[in-house]
């Protein structure tokens, strides 16, 4: 073969180029043609191949060995020329078979996951210095290629089942990932499909090196060899799995041995299954455990398989080759887990008219596929050279999607980039799905952006307010603004004066106190400015800001906003209601008596008697709707009660009397909407003193500790209680959950603060940033949660 010219019809294809690379490495003469230039054709040209752009009979030299794939039609001019000149014709699979001769072949086949599994197997054998030859259907980001002519004894090949050609191979060992109803235009019936895989199993020489997914019901009935999967009946089994960001962590059992905390630099249970098979086969090949672990942890993945194309101005661009519903669903689930509450926009380019026609035979095949996306865009079918089929278009898919509870729309392919340029904003994740030219979408969008910029989010920051904590709110707002990433955000400042008037201006935070009074709270100008904002960030304390009032206003405007909704804010700012709710949920709170100003005015003796019969001195008197540091009195004896109560009623119409818990004041910072995170607690070091407003903000008399000195089990217990209290109150976004910890080690809920302070001395931001979260990241997280909360709300409206 080294003296014969090998000519490839369609040399730029991922499978054809792999074979051409191996031949060039073996010093064979290679020519080839394709419809357009690409990175692959350019690479082959640099390595010595003669490349023709366009198909023509003139490209085929007499005496050439002509290689073709199943996609090449017999009417292709180069194919016809080869026949007329009586050139030897080889299907791509037959050439691969020739190249395998003399090696121990390890073949990977199955409907989904072949390329990832094959590339990971190459990575492990390379890490083990076994120098394998390989031909895979993708570009490995570690090896930067899809093929190599190695000097080792193994040849690793991705065995294509789409046209039945995988049955030509007689591999030493193999991995079979799954069987799905794909390529049915070739197989015609499910029985034919399963019989072909059954034959493949028979072709594998060493059943001790043959692994198949035992979680796949079709494979389970026909397979031979070693089963792998999550289910208990498998020989090789994942016993624990979790996704940590963009990595997977799992424990596995094989042949009586436990392997814990295997880390894989890929996401999703589907990829953990692929890695599991590679782990088992690698052990059977004699590769040591640590080498496998090292390869898994450092694996960079494959081009077009959840590939990170760009990250600019807070927008992450991903590209995935997946075009079958099963593949898309698995990948979206994994991306959602990694990106958490960020807006996840999926763009789906259907592949081939014939494939869509086959998929549509299975009614509702697209149902629930895109549920993990925040939004879906469907574009035109990529023909891949096929002639359009009457009655098959994107409209069929749109019909299938009816009832999907996320926004979805059709956008013409040529308009996608310009459409998305206007839609994308910081914290968005855009993933393109398809095997066609959709892979270029990220570069097309960025080419339209000046200096690769996407639009900034307009964030309305609200501060001031009518409460006694007006100045504290301004101080908090300054810190929030200072922590904002101005590459992502365009801040707009709104101050509510002590008289309740909304004002707009970029210099408002320079003031210590805004006392403007007017007949109306809003001007049309201010209202218009609020409406222009993408997300609103209230940093208000006390009545008319933290109690659900401002949140209800934002709801009426239909705007996303940071923090708890109006319901939870109202509940949390009513200490009496909060305590009753906690008791219903099994969370201990100090014994208390609550009463209104009317009850106090009309039945003073009854109230006093009730307090003294049900509570013990010392006790605390607190306004029910204000922060814990406002107008709080510690009452040591009965004759001090009336004065303390009268003082509390100067600030609120409801008052709370509660037993003093002798112990420590422990506070937890909690974040999240549906997925809740609580940080290890801080502590208010009162030393028995009252944590008053003056002591907190004016005299700096009482200190705090960002990390409370507690045993690990006490921290864990408190975190769990804080999260449970947060959920019980219906909180979202953020809240500070405060407890008393008595001398016996029991937690008693004190209160839930729906808008905690962000001043220099405030514990909430300090507790978050003390555990690896930067101040800028905390603001990002709160804004992401606000946008997610609104999207979730819209799903059910």
C-alpha cells in the first residue's frame, strides 16, 4: 500500500481524515477531495497529502486505491471515474480493517458515547506509555488529533454501527455502550439492529476484555462478557455518584475490590458510565489504578462534545455534537447540574431529513428532552447533503414541543447569530446541539460583537427607606455597588427618602441621609428608569423595604429582584409569625408571647399576666417587625415590663416578649432558590449584653467572629437547621438565619433576616466570603438567583 496512491472521496470527514493521517504516518501517498477547506484538510495538506476542493473525475489518478464512505453516492464523479478506470475501491471500514492487521484491536461501539469512550481509552493507554494506534470519530483535546500511528501492540478504534460496518472487525477486546433506535433507515427493524450487535459480541476474541452496559435493557438480553453500570446486578458497578461543578466523582466496585472517589473531568452520569467501562477494561489490560485515575482527572475531553468554545463578559459558549434526543437530554441534565441557576439557552439544529423522519415515527420523542434548559431555540434542519423530504422540517419538531414549560421558538439559521447577540447577557450559558454547521455559532455571535462585548445587565440598586436603619441601608448599598463587576453590570441608583419618596441619580450614595418629602412617592421619570432595569437589588431594612412591601411593588412591575419574595419577606419580618411557623416545622424557638398595640391598650393586665405566667425572667421585649437590634430591651424583673413594652410600641404595632436563652448568638448565611447552601456560622460576641442598634452600628461596642468556635458536628447540625428554617419560611435568594445556642448545646431559632446588612461590619457577606466566595462572586450569585426565581415563576403563570 505504501507505493500505491490512496485517494479519499470526502477526505475532510472526521472518520476519513483519521485513516488518511495514519497512512501519511506510514509514508503512504495520499490524495483526497472535499467540498470545502477545513482545519482537517489543511492539516493533511501540511503533512503531505494533495487536497482537491470540489469533486471531479480529474482528481482520481489511474491505479489509485479509492476510499469512500457510506455517505458517498455511486453517482459521485470520482466514484464513477474509479469504476471506469477499474481502480480498487475500498469502503472506509475495509481500510480500517487493513490498518488493524497485526495489532490487538480494542473496539468501542454503541449508539451513544462511542467517541468519548474511545478517546478516554486512548488517554489511559497513552498515560500508561503503551503508545497505541487509534482512529476515533472526534478530535481529542489531549492528543489534538483523531488518529495516530503508534508503536504499541494495541489499536483502539471507534467501530461505526450506523451502516453495519462494525461487523467486519474481529477485535481482541471491546466496549459496547448501548443500543438505541437510531439509523433505522439502514436496519429497518429493531430485531435486525439487535441481531447485528449480537453478531458483534460473537466477533470479540477475549470475553474477559469485553465490556457492555448492563443498565441497557436491550444489551442485557443479548450480551456476552462483563457488564457495567449503576444497577446492582452488574459485574462492574458505580456505587456512589455525584457531580461537582464540571467534574464527576464516583465510587466503584470490581472483582471484589472497592475504588473510592474516582474523579473524572467530564460531567454527567452518561460520561461516568463511559469512564466506568474504560476503568474496567484498563484494569484487565494490566494498567495500574493510579495511572487510570491520573488520566481520568486530567482528561480534556473531545472537540464538539460539550466543548467550551468561549467565555466572554460572563457568557459561556458550549458546543455539543449531540443530535439524537437521548444524547441531548443526558448532556443538558449534566450542564444544568454544573451551571446551577444560570440561564441555560439550548440551540438545536436537527440533523438530516431522513434521521428526523425516523425520529418522528416515535411519537413524542422530543418530549422532556429539553426540560433542563431555560429556553430553547430550534433552527433549520441541517441536510448534510441530503435532498429535502416533503413534509419534514423544523415545523414537525415545533409541533412535538407543544406543552413544553420553557420558552421555545424557531429562528432561521442565517439569523441566529444576530438574534442571540441581542438576547445574551452576563451569566447566560449558550449550548449549541447538532452535527452540522451549528458548531460555528459561538464564533459567528462573537464576530458581531464589538470587542467581543455582550450587553450588560442594568441593575437597579434600592436603598435608604423610611425605617430607622436608613443610614445603614446606604452604607450597605455602597458596599454592594463596590462589589459589582462593572464589566457585567450597569448600576442604576434609587434612593427612598425618609419621607418615602423614590429618587433616581448616580450620585445619591454620596449622601448619608436623604430626607426629601413630596406629595407622591413616584415621578413618571423614576418609574420609567425602574422599568428600564433588567434586575432590581433592594438593600433596604425594616418596614417598607424588608417586609414584602417593596417586593410586592417589584412583582407588580414584573421585574426580577434579589432576595426573598414578598410572601417570605412578610413572614420573616413578623417575628411572631416566624416563631409559630418554626414550631410547626419542629424547630425550637424560645417560649414567647405576642400581642398587638390594641391588645395592650385594652387588656394591659391580661397581657402582663400572660407574660408572667408563661415566661421567666430575664426576658426580652422586641418590636415584632424590626431588626433584632432595634428597640430591644432586656427585662430582669416584672416592674420593668411596662416601660420596655411602651418603648417597643414606639416603633411597631406588634410586640414580642420571649424568654432569654442563656448562651451564644450564632448566625448562618444561607443562599439559594431550590438548591440551598448554608455556610459555617459566625457569632455575635455579646458577652451577655444586648445587641442594640447603637452597640451594633454607632459605638462598635459588640464584636463579631466570622467563624464561630464550634465542633464540626455542631456546625453541621446548625447548617441543617438553618437550611430547614429557610425552606420552612419560603425563603429564596438569601437570608441570614439566627439562633441562640444554649449552654447544653441546643439551638433555638431567634429570627430570619430576609435582607441582611452588607456594611463593613455585617456578618452575612463576611461569612460567605470567608469560605472561598469573593465579594464580587456573592453579588453575581444573588443576581443569578434573582433571574432564576423570575424564570421559575413565569413557568407557572
